[in-house]
DNA sequence: CCCATGATGACACTGAGTTTCATTTGAGTG
DNA sequence: CACTCAAATGAAACTCAGTGTCATCATGGG
């Protein structure tokens, strides 16, 4: 029990099992494959019951993409804290850069492993897409609130979409190179992606 | 057997069961709810076996969104047939307009019912997202091929994303009004959505 | 008419996710 | 420290989507 004592013991225990499950899942899924690993094996490894697993995660897929989940939940927190001034797209970018820079150091490896895993299991890909879709919805809600716009405003949808896509592409390229260059390399790629967005609209055939 | 005789009988039969399944599914799911309807009930209604169902559709979710699937598969066909000249975004828009205009007349009602259904079942929402994601991938592949670009080119990702988002938002609004105004109303909304895209990038806080 | 091939149905099986309920364990109180 | 309440856990039975196998049936081509 070498954990941070600032929170009640109960909560610390819950967090510990959560981490243990996510770590074991990343290991098992990477070794044996996502489909080939049963939930039973996972919970035996961590020595908890299936009930406990489903109280910590809503689905088998969820435990595999903890790193992705952490990123976006931190992002939404950042976004809500910041006040929006000037170009909204720039705001979305800066919040993302700030969030990426602030993630705990061991996040890098877990994220690389996660993205690798996603490439091997269609079910995981689908789950990530679904999860990001929820994030976009939250982003739109947050922006609509701050800007006094309707949550159906097409512009907000486009902007949320762009931010997530910029991340997705940057992350893919970064992972493809083993996360070489660390957090800074990722951040650099992210800046490049955002800069490339306006040009996209004017892409034309020769 | 009042079907189009141009194809072999075997194929016609397969198509008929497929249609029957999709129609019954839309009816049952709308009445009882997606989760509350078991696959068993569905296949009993249509009088086929579970095996047959899974040869026609890859998942329970798939049979519920046939109208969505038809749209995008027609779109990809259109896109591949057209030659790309000038602005790519305009090309994506025009192909979408052309596709929407060419869908069989009974598509409207089925699509409205489908989108309604999706709003009631999280599993369906996730499945639609996943499906569209596959469509975007195909769009990107098609464009990369025609333009001689890399399939990882960020601009292609952005453009595919924008086209799908424009559709999604237009469709949502159209469905919200019961598909009033028919195909023409949908097409008008779609044009508006595409026109609103460039402005999005310059959205700023007051 | 016959044969090869592809579609179907029946059935058994796996594994994810839910539900229920009894048991344990941490938190607050006197 | 003892007691109590609430929350967390575990055990086990259950539902249902999805897979795999194999025997049977229908179709299309010769």
C-alpha cells in the first residue's frame, strides 16, 4: 500500500485494482491477442471477480484503452477550465498541447502499446471510435456553453472533428515510429497537423 | 417471387431474405426496442435460421442500419466512377448530392426510421460510427489513388471527415423534422452544410 | 437427368455482460 | 474500542450474441 494517502482508503483500493486491471490487460492482450484472451483469464491474473471488473470498466474493450480514455478526460477538464478567446480552433489546439504536456510520464509507453493493440483488433478500433465520438459530443457541449451557441451548430461539429482528427493522425505517426522523440516529438507533430488543416480545404486535383 | 429477373434465382432469393430481415428488424426494433428484441424473435418473424441471418449480416446492429449502409456504399461507387477535377471538397460534395438524388424512392422512410432508432440504442450509435469510419477509410483510399497522394496524408483525412460530418449533421436536422420536404429538403440542407464548412475555421469568441 | 456447388437449417458451444444475494470491509459515531 | 451503516466485493446462475460443424436441400450447368 505504497499509495498517495490524500484520499480515503476505499478510493485508493479501487484505483489500485483499476490500474492493476489496465496494466495486466495491456500485457495479456499484447501477448495473446485481444480476442484470444478471455475476461476470466484477466480477472484471475489480477485476482478479482468478474463483478469487480464490470464495476471498474463498462466493457472488455474499455480496459484496453485506458491511456486513450485518460488523455481525453484530461483534455475535457483542461478545456472547461480555460477561457475561450480568439480563434476557437487555436483554443482547441492549445488545450490539447497543454494536456499532452501535462500527462504523467508513464503515459507514453502505455499509449503506444494501446494504439498498437487497437491496430490488431477490429473490436478495439470500433470502441475507440465510439469513445472519441463521446468526447466530441462533450467538446461541442462545452464550446456551445462558452460561446453561447447551439449544440447543433455545424461549425462546432466541424471544429471538434478537426481537433480529434489532428490528434489521431499525429498519434498514429508518432506510434508508428515507436514514440521516438518522446512527448516533445508528439507535441511537434500535433502542431504540424493543426497547421495543415486550413490548407486541406483548398486541396485540388491537378 | 415478383422480383427483377435479371439476376440468377439464387441471388434474388438472397436479396429477398436480406430485405425481409431489414424490414422486419426496423419494425420490431422500433416497436419493442433494439435491446429488448432478441435475434431469435427476428429470425422467427422472417422464418429463417440464425445461420442465415449471420450470412446476410455481420451483427445484430448491422441489420438495423441497412439504409445507412446502402447510402454509403452507393456513395463510394459514385466517387470511384467520377473523375476528380478542381477542389476536392467540392467533388466530395457533388458526389454526395448525386448519390442522395439517385437513391430508390423508399429509402427516405427507411432512413428516417433508422436514424430515429439509432438515437434510442447506444449500441447502434457505436455501430454507425464504426461503419462510417470504414467509409472514411475507403474514401481516403479512393482519393489517394486518384490524386497520387499517400493514404496517410492529413488533408485527405480532414476532407473525408468533413464530408461525413456534413452529411451527419444535415441528416440529423432533416430527420428531426420527420424528413419533411423529402429528398429535395435533405439535398438543400446538405448544400448549406458544405457551404458552412470554410467559415468554421474562422469561428472566434467575441 | 445428374452432378458439383452453394445456400440453408439444426445443434452444440464459447464467452461477454447482467442480475441477485450473501459476505466482507472501510468509515463514522458514541 | 465496539457498533452500525454503507459501500465494495465475490459467487453463481442466467441471457443472448456470435461461431463452428455437418447433414440436407436447391440451383445452375452440362
